[in-house]
């Protein structure tokens, strides 16, 4: 069974009602990202940061996976599928995808501010005074700007083994996530689904660009790949 690796960004969840990370002015829901998505921002105003993520968490619990998330689960009937996502939502898991690696953490988990603490599931509001058993304040289990990306090495290993690479809904401008494409083998077919694709055939061999929103482009691509794979394994006459 061939291996498909799927790299997803905010665009795959936008059609579920989740807003993309930030607008053209560098604001996220009206906030400077440096105020709400950095260790310094948390240190300076922890109450603001916690409430910011509380709002994101409440919103996430109200939305559902869209056609793109659901289509990706169909691939698992025909391929070994690994999803590496920059998103902190759980829509891939809720749609049924089994192998999901979150590069930037998970919104429905929190962890202690004590170093090397393990995350725990958390679906309610997180406020000042919510502490771990060692009396350290809990924080969102997300990777903020300026923090290391602990799952990067695992993502590189997964991408390196891809027989097919699919990129969905990402600007390919956020590093180190954007560098993952460089770790797949040179002859691997790459499909890029985005209404405003930032890659072209001149930049990557074997690249097919699908200039559609995820909820349209991904189901069509999945149907194409499944059909192509079925014909590939037909017995020769």
C-alpha cells in the first residue's frame, strides 16, 4: 500500500468557519499576534492570552469538519495516510483521520508551565488559577512564535517516506513547516490545493496545482487518486 503524506494549513479549516491565522495587517481576531501568541505576551498579560484561546476553543467546539476533511478519510481505504497539520483544531480527527501529527500543538489540550510537562485534554475555559498538581499555572498546548517545534523531526521523517505529497490550504510562508516539502523525494508527485497557490511548476518538479478552495479541490483530488490507484492495480490482460 502506497504512502500519502498530507500537509495542511488554515485553509482546510476555514470553510468549517474557523478563521485563518491572521489577516494582511498581522492581526489575529483584532489582536497583534505578538500579544497573544508568544511567551512574552503570555508573561506580560496572561489573562488576555488565556481568554484569547478560550474564545478560539469555544468556536472550535461549535464547528464541524467540512468536505475536505471528510474526503481525506476516504484515502485511508486505499493508501497509508499521514496528515501533518499546522492547525491546532481537531477537525481531522473528528472526521475520522487516524494518523494526525500536529506541528503547532492542539487547542483542546493544555499543559503545565513547568518544563517538560505532558499535555492533558481540556475542553472548557482556562483561567488564571488553573494549576497542575505541582502548582504551576496551566497554559494552552500550542507552539507560540519563538518556541521550538518539538514535532518537526517526526514530521520530516514522515514526509521523507511519502510516495505522494498533498499540500492543502497553506501559504507555504510559515517556517519551519513550509520547509517540509524539501524533505520528500525528488520524484514524488506533489499536489497543491489552494485558491491562491504560492507554488508553481517552475519551483517544484512533479507539481500539480489545483486552484480551488479545499472543500472543492480536495474531494475531486481524492476521487482522482483513488480511481488512478484502482486502475494501477488492475491485473494485466
